[in-house]
């Protein structure tokens, strides 16, 4: 058995409203918006198998890169069967294929990966990612973002539309979100900074942190973990905080009132079962010299 390390490159023209779909069984996927009206794919292939199957695998990788009108597809192939060392038994060991894809800025992106990291950035249309066993990073998107992940960290920043993040066994980070944000994780931390369109966050075993202006409603809840909110000192909001087994602290003056005292101000709802709650005022900026 030999070790194959080769590169496959293809450049294909695409229609004006590009839709990219990527499926990868094992390996990293990077999708980047770029100028032009073409899809450029670089596939770095690593496989341990017989030399006789080398060209067949490379041909299959190339054949998995297609464009029809506005639709571009990148799909990793099944690897040829290899032989188990010492025993000679047939088995299939998947090739590891790292894809780097450049697409027009006006591209809608859908990525599904098992066993590899995903990075998508600099596109203006919606992004959808499904990931198992790998980190997901999405940045600078001009529309909505949806991510479903298992066993990996999720990090999203600079999104103009709505964001929906779901993770199992991984931390979730969101920063500079203009649209409404919904984030949930089991067994992980949630960190949010500057979500202007409102936020709903849920954790099971993990703390939640929010830092930024209260431009819209905040609804943060966890079972086992603390909640910390840090907002500007001049913020105005209606606070509803509840901790079953933990203390509650606020840097802001709080008064109990009935009815709807906020008169249109955003609501901040914080709830945890096992953990403390802190509502903190951001430090004053240092005076200019």
C-alpha cells in the first residue's frame, strides 16, 4: 500500500445567481467569495491505498466537481477498496480531501461535512452548514446563516441577516449579528457580542455571556451554568432575572414594578437553575490625552 498526495484543480463558469453545494466525507472545506463569474476548486487529496487505484480516485474527484447553469456541486467520491495490512481483507478507507473553493460574491452556499473543519466567508447570499466532528467558522455574510453541528465549535461573525445556530458538544460564538440570533448548544459555552436584532440563547450544560448594546430583546437561559450580561452604562431595559440555585447581581438600579414599565424599551430575560447571574455595566472609555 502506498500513500497518495495529489492536487486536483478545476475552474468552471457559472450563472449569475450561483448556488454552491459541497459534500465531503472526510476533510476540510473552505469557501471564499471572490470577484468574477466562475467557480475555482482546488482539491488536495490524501489516500493510503494501492498505486493502481490512484488515477481512478483522482478522476472520481475531478468528476465530482460540476456546474450546470447556476448550480455548482462539489462532492467527494467513495474511495477505492484497499487491503487490510497483514490480513488481506477488503475494506474501504476514505480518502481525506481538503477542498478550497472560490465562488462569486453573489453565491448561496450549502456545505455538509463529516470529519473536517468548515470555513465560509465573504458571500452575500444565505449560508447553510451541517457538520459532524469539526469546527465551523462563518464570517462576512450578507444574508442569513444556519448551522447545525455535532462535536465541534461554531463561530460566526459579521452577518447581515438572521442567524440560527445549533450545536451538540461544542461552544458557540456569535459576533456582530445584524439580524435576529437564535443559538443553542448542549454541553458547551455560548458567547455573544453585539447582536442588534434580538437574541434567544439556550444551553444545557454551559454558561452564557452577552456583551454589547441592548438594541432588542435578550432571552438567555441555561440549566447548569452562569449567565453574564455586560452592557453600556446608559442602557435602558426591563430586567427579568431568575436563578434557582445561585445569586443575582446587577450594576444597574433595579425597582420592582407591575404592568409594562419599560414603555417600549427592550426586555432582558435571564434564567438559570444552577449558577449565578450578573448584569454588568461596561467600563467607561478612557479619556483621550
